[in-house]
């Protein structure tokens, strides 16, 4: 349940799940969060969001789109990397907030 981007140690999660252990905390609720609806947590300024998207795109070309990475994931049923970018406009402050 949840989204792997919210997990602090994904490798340990896989190990725990393979051993039959349960995982808890951020990224284990059906909605991808940890049940804490605090919206402002993790928000960044527009400039930081733009920089993060640009870095993600550059890294996906230089790190993910390589023969070494393609060979390492060969035979996996599915392998993808996702950047989730949520924007909200605050009517009081007249500013966009970004959560990634």
C-alpha cells in the first residue's frame, strides 16, 4: 500500500516483506501517506520545485537511461521511476505551494 517515494529505506522494506514482516509508517496507508493530513509538511517554493523537476529529468537521462541500469533491471516485471508533483494555490497568500 502507499507509494515507495514516501519510504525512508525501500531496500529494508523489501527485505522485511520477503521475511513476512509488516511495514508501517509513511507510505503504508492506502492513500500513500502515513495517515497524517498535515498538508504543509514537505512543501517547497516554486523555484525549488522547478529545480527539482529539472534535476529529476537530467538524472533520469544520465542515471536511469544507461546500459548498466537497463542490464541491472532486465527480467524485472516492471521498472519505472516517478516524480509526483502536487501544486496548490493559497487564496489568502496568493501563492502556489509545491509538494514533491
